[in-house]
C-alpha cells in the first residue's frame, strides 16, 4: 500500500499495488472528487458529529462509558462483619431487617447493647470467660459457689437454630446426665434437641426465657440463660475455656463452612465471615443435618 500525490496536485488518499507493481485500486483524490471515500471516514465523521452534538447540549466532551457498566443502589447492613454485602445475599427474603422485629436480629442486639465482654470470632460472638461444651452450650459457674452454674446456648447455636419461638425445658430438681438430651428449642416447625453439658441436677429455669424465647437470639450469653444446675464432680475439667475455647470456636466456624460447601453444595460465607441468617437458607432436610452434626 502506498500514499502519494495526484498528478494534478490532488492528494491520493490510498492505493493498493499488486506484486507486479501495477495499481489495482485507488481512492479518488480530494481535489478531483471533492471528499475522500475512505470507508472508515463515514464512521469517523459520524463520531465527531455525535461528540459535537453532545457538546452543544452541554455534556462533557469526553463522556464515554463502558457498555457493561451497571449502576444500582445496594442495601446493606452496616453491622455486618463484611462491609457492602447486599442484604439479599446475607439474609433470607423473610429477614428481620425489613420488619418491625429487627431488634431480634443478633447483630442488632450485639451493636445496640452495652459492651458485655464479647469477642468476635469469624462473625460469631464468644464470651471468653465462660466454659463451653462441644455441642455449643456454655456453663458459667457461680462466683459464690462453683458447684452451681448457669447454662445457655452460644451465639453459634442460636443462629444455627434460627428464630426461637418455643422451648421445652426440664423441671427443677430433675437429674441430668452429660450428653443426654436435656431440653428442646423450637423454631417454627423445626425442633433442635440439645444435651446436658455435665452431670448434675436442674435447680431453676429462667422465667424470662420461658416467657420470651426470642431472648435466646437477642442475648444468648446474659439475659438469655436457660437454667441453673448443680454440677456433679469435676464437670468443668472436660469443657473448653479461655484460649482453648477460642480456637475450638474458630474451628467450628471452619467446619460449618466445609459442611455448607461439601455436604450442602452451598457457600455459607462472604469474605470468611459468617452469614447473619443461617437457618433461613436451609430447607428442612439440610437444617436437620446441620443441627444434628453440630448440636445433637
């Protein structure tokens, strides 16, 4: 391909030559035919016209956007451990955030209540001074008598079960055997069976919890205690405490992630943090499998 000048003074825009050197095609000169007939010129001039038109309307001259750019409004929870996660990805359609029951959300309660010495472990709350049973029960010995202790469920269990609306708890003075079924927590038509964390005898049942079971979701480590029991023997020695409890708790979160990914074919977390509504993402069979695996 060559470019040169027309014999009469016009400018050749382009010509193609064959291997023998003879001209095979050409575009006419601007002097002879007025305007170039470059096939690309039409698109270039149209582009200039469009830019000029936008300029006359007052838009920025260099305003260009990728056709794949999409802009939308995202609703997200500021209390959620991973920021800017859309609400519909971290909660079920019936989430508490958009209802008058928002104060029952564990995250809302965590942020809105005074500091109670809780630690965040991969998105779940842990009370470090308590003792923990492997089935996600906590035991808090009395400061006056270590033989007596309060018992409750941890944040992991509360969020796995879902919104708790009914309870079935043992009566006072009933003997309990460690790892034997001790009480039931109900969430709609779902029922979770939880075990006794140690050998002993039931002393009292929390009246506030029986009157309003949702307190187990709002404040599982304090006002949401379930019962007190008289511990038998060295019950605390077999429970997790301190840094050991912290490491165990983190390993349970990782085990939950693996259960979602391998057994349920789902992704439970975003950015390594726990989802706010776990139970709402599971059907009946999946929920039963996870609850039995971690709490039963």
